[in-house]
């Protein structure tokens, strides 16, 4: 089971946009952070704080929403309904921060959408698709690693590619924002590989390069692919309608390593 610090590290890596995740306090067993997240179905930004007490995960994180559009009763109900959700789903005494964040997003989206009167239902924005490009440093057990990633993708209905080229590893994910975020949190907090001693270990060197909404990506499944040269890799990105990601992040080597040759 991962620690609360590992959970927070994963959230910071996944929600890496401008002020999406801000760690405010971390001492004496208490962690507090704020989040500013985009609700894609109603096209609004919401802000809320989350306090993780020293008794976590035996206690549910305390959530405070910073929006005047929420009534006092709705704010109070959020915490009680969150507790009910965690209890009913058997999440108590388990790592739950990623579930809590996604649940709060859904709760706020549902509440706030009911306050929108200037749009008809048919005029509301549709749920946005998120495309993410990130890189890994290495895989010790390639077959086991890719099998786990494929299993998550199938469960979450996420499309993508695990890409091997010239000893570099890239991963492209495409799907509903909530599903892609969940995939990334799992990737940071679950055992996916083995260490030098052959023991299961988590991914410590995941680095997100780009997150973009509503790209017309043509990927329709999840698998891994290998390329012996960057010309073929560039063609593949073009076929996936992701040429800009290749040009801006893969080709230029903006991920902290030397560029691909």
C-alpha cells in the first residue's frame, strides 16, 4: 500500500497544469493542498482545498470548496456524501486521494450544472477528451509492465500507445479526462515493474510532457509499438494526428534528456 506522501506526489505529477495542484502545508502528520480544476462538462474552473489528517486513511480527507455558487447546505452535504461514498465503496483504510478528487469533481459538476439556466441541456459543452504524452526512464520487465498498462487501459476505456524508440520510452494516452487522470495516478502509485533485486516496485521516473484537450487523435485502442528510427516514429505520430506533440516534445527532446537522433 502506498503512503500518503506517495499519493500526493502522484497527484502533483498528474495535475501539473498551472496551479492545478498546490501543496500548502505538510508537517506534523497533516497535509493540506488546493486544487483548481476544469469541469469540462460545464466549462468552468472550480477551486477547493483538501486537508489530510494524521489519522488518514482511517479518516476521510476534509474538503472545502471555494466558490460562491455553492450554498452552505451544499457545501456541508459534500463532506457527508463523500464519507458515505468512501464507506459504501469500502475505501476506508486504503489510499483514496485520487478517488476523492475525482468524486469531488463529479459532485461539483452535478451541483453546478443544475444552476446553469442560460443554456439548454443540448447547448451544454460535451465531456472533453484529454490527450497526454509522457516519458519513462526504463522498464526492467517489459512484458509484465506493458501487460499491466494494457489492463488499466481496457478497464478505463483509454486508448494509447507505449512507444519504444532508440532506448527511449514514450506513452500516449487519449480518452475521457477522468479516465486518463485515473490511469496516471495508478501509474504513479501502483507496482508496475521490478527493481534490481527482482522485487515489485512503483514508477518513480514518470515525466509528463504535454496535456491537451480535444485533440482529434485517431487512436482507437491501446498497445505497444517499437521503432528503430525517428523517421518511422514521426510518421506514426502523423498517422495518429499528433504531429505537434512529436515536433514540440519528442523531436526536440524537451523532456530532460538529449533529443532523439
